[in-house]
């Protein structure tokens, strides 16, 4: 009876808070054979805790700067960093909530996902830009990297990827996973890097913005190539990897992952 009760509580935890219940992801990161480390990046007066994952390869590798979801710097986010390192890329993944928790910590200093979401949503845009500039500069200058930097983000991070591309010419491409573009045409005009979008069929909130964005990017002569994955829902890169993943999210994640690797291979040259 006691065992059944514990199992029930575990299942309820997954249903109530799937973004927080990521022991499966933490276990994989803990068992990774690759070199994983935390570094402190200086962004103005801020110190940004940043997770760095290195591939096991002989030649220098492109770098990927990852931007987390609205759920913050989670175990899954670190697992995605390790996945990309396993595929042959240097990964730089800053915790943009660094120093923002009540105790001065980052994501792990908040007591609930609700608090994390609120804090992420209230991050000053200029601060996010400065933090990402520091991460991109660091990634470009890592001795084991080849100087090429791809910026990629999920959910809120996808939106920030698009926004950062309007404020910097220091990235070689932006990978936007189910994120939205700025609604400022003048901002879009400043984009110099190609933007590759990854979207879910069952995500009307985000998808409703795509026709206008696609039209504006085309009129401005910008590269904006998107794919929409049948059966997937918002957050499918995380949800499709979870033990309780639905089939639609699994297939969407697999297809998007394959496309990610195909596009990243362009920067090995």
C-alpha cells in the first residue's frame, strides 16, 4: 500500500509539474562521458552562471549558444546541451536568471515553476541582450571552437533568439524553436543572419504570428525558413523526450532534431 501511494504521488508530480520533474534528464547528464562545466561570464556588472558542454572530437567545432525555455535552466535544458555536444558541437548555455532569485541564485533558487515563469517573463530586455552578448563572445573565442556561433532557443528562448538577431550581427544563424518574432518591421530589417524556425502543428498561439512574420521577412529579403511538425505541440523538443511523451511530440522531436543536425553541419565547413 505504501509503495502504491508513493507511485501515485510520483505520477501526480509529473502531471502537475512536468517541466520540473526531470529526474530522467538529470540522470543522463550525471552519467554523460563528456566534459561538462559551469563558468561565470561577466556581462557588465552581472555574473552569469553558464553551463558549457564539450564534444569529443579532434578538430575545432562550431559553437551553439542555447537559450532556455520560460521554465529556466532546467535539467532537460542541460541534457539538450549534452545532446548537442554528443553530436559534435561546443555548447554554451547561460542561466539568464542568474542572480535574480530571492537568495541571489539563478533558476535553482526559486521554489516553484510558477515563480520561475514570472521571473523569466519580467527579465529586462536589455539585460537579456547583454547576457547573450557575453555568451556569444565567449563561445566565439573558446579555443576548441572554430569561431562560428549559432544561437538557438526554445519557447521563450526561441523568441529571444529572434529578438537577439535584430540587435546583433555576431551570430552566424538563429534556430527558433516555437518562438515568435518582434512585431517591429524596423527591428526585422536589422537581421543579418539566416533564421530557421521549428514549429508545432498544435500551437495556434505561436503559429498565428507566422504568416505576418514570413511575409515581412520575405519582403525585407531576409532568410526565414520554417518547418511545422505534424502532431507536435508547443514544447515538443522537451515533451517529446520525456518518459511519458505522446507519439505526436516524439515524432516532431525526432524530425526537428534531424533537421537541427543537418543545419548545424553547414557550420563545420
